[in-house]
C-alpha cells in the first residue's frame, strides 16, 4: 500500500476514533451528572446538571457543537500523525536490516 493511501486510511480511522471518543466522553458526562446529582463540565464540549421538574429528576445539558468538532478533529489529527509516523519508522527499520 502506498504512503498516501496509508495516511488517508489513518486519517479516516482517526476521524472515527475522534468522534467516538467525544461521544463516549459526553455520554459519561451525562451519566455522571445524573448519578451524582451535580454539575459536570467538559470544558468547551458539554455542561450537564440535574434539576427537579414536576417532582421528577431531569437532566439539563448545554452542548458546544463547535467544541465537540474541534475536540474530535484534534484527536483525529494526533492519531493520524502518530500512526503515520509509527508506520514510517517501522518501514525505515525494515530497510536498515541486512
């Protein structure tokens, strides 16, 4: 597989991992806020807190879509850079062997 295709594959995997990570973090924030009955904040991503409405527990959220996108894309870029560098390093080691 050529280097360009590997980088594209790593970038796609990075985007999937980035958005999955942000989703899991946001879900964990909601669960922590509901179970702990407290305010939970992931700075720049989501803020969740519980209230009582009509005698029932309710959870309020204040999401930042831009923050979520930025966090997911930062994770994707870091993953792509690190995994591509690891593949290139491994390829160079294989070339150096007799």
